[in-house]
C-alpha cells in the first residue's frame, strides 16, 4: 500500500538569503499565438518564490512575453515557419546555469518540438513537464536519473500510458510513477500526486479553475518550489495544494464563472501567506 502524506511547508527564509538562494528556473514555453502560456508559467515561477527565472520562447513572441511580466528575463530561440521553437542548441548551452527546467506550456506540436523536448530531457536537472511537452513524449517510455514531475490531465495521461484512465486514478498514477521513477500529478477534481510509494489527494480548488492557462500556472508553481530545494514529491504536493488554495481565494473574490488563470496568479501571494 502507498503511504498517504500531508501538505509540506517551505522552510523560513534566512536573513542572509539572496536571489541565488532560491534557485533559477528555465521555462521553455510558448509559440506563435500561445505567448500567454509562457507568461503565465514564468510569472507563476516567480510568484512561488524562485529567485530567478528565464523564459525561453520563439523569437517572434519574445517582445510579447517580455512585456507580460517585468520580473523574469527572456531568451529568444530560433523558430520554424509556424512560430514554434525549432532547435534546442542554445537552450542546451545555457542549461547548466539553471537549477530546474519547466517544459511544455504552449509549445505546439510537430517533429521539431519532439526533438527539442527529447534533447532537454537528457539534461540532468529536475524537470517539470506539462502540456505539449507531455504530448511530444507520448507514450512515455523513459526513465530519467534527475527528478521528474509530469503534470497530465486525464487525456494526456491516457496518451502517456496508451490506454484509458481507469476508475482508480490513485492506483494508476502510482503504478506509472513507480515504473518510470517519476512524480505524477494527475490533474482534475481531487488531483492525485504520487511517486509510486506515497500519494496525496488534493482537497483545494473549485470548478472555476477549469479555464485556459490554469495548468500553466501549476507548472510554474511546482518548478518554483523545486528551485527552492524541495524534493520533487513535496514540491508537487505543495504546488497542487497552493494552486487550488489560490483558486479558492480567487473564487471568493470574483466568483467561479469569471475566474481566470490570472486571478489564480494574483491570489498566490495570499495563498502562500
């Protein structure tokens, strides 16, 4: 049987802390028409306490992503004719400067994206893989030495495993996590987090969070927590809990119908406090 766990906490911040203390995250996200995914993920990284973040995106959307939030830096990457990242060379050259990689939101689909994601997964750094990053690697058949957090919704999980999601989502997430040595965040009502030995079922969140960009925010939160030296399972559990808590606070403020991913971001400080 898997062990049920409680929500972990971030340690207090030492008075002598500096930006480097809280880690640096490379966000690889966005494509033409999907600049918002990159902005949401990068902003969530910073709102979750990481010291530094760089958002790598196609050259054509760099100015938009740069204008989206003033606290991260950006890196323009060569793109294909459809405005998608075409090559991982410059990203691989910089990867040693980062503590965590967040890959996937808004990348789009295509052979070049599969090549880029494959290349980045060879970097021995903790990774949070979401959205189009997951789709590029479906079905999943790899086992990384570095910590890996996968954040699929049920449809993406079905593509990762090659079969429908069973009724027992906790067992399904646990079996997959155990086989491949990952942490699985199986999203949805009562999101399940498992590393194959432990599991957590989230109780925060509400239907108003079923909105575009909500998953991008979660990816950034987990990456930001990983950068602060939480282990992958604890970062995923705390990230899921805080994401839902921010969504609940947002719903109290604006209601569920009008709730957007930006509202979740705006309520993250209150959730962490």
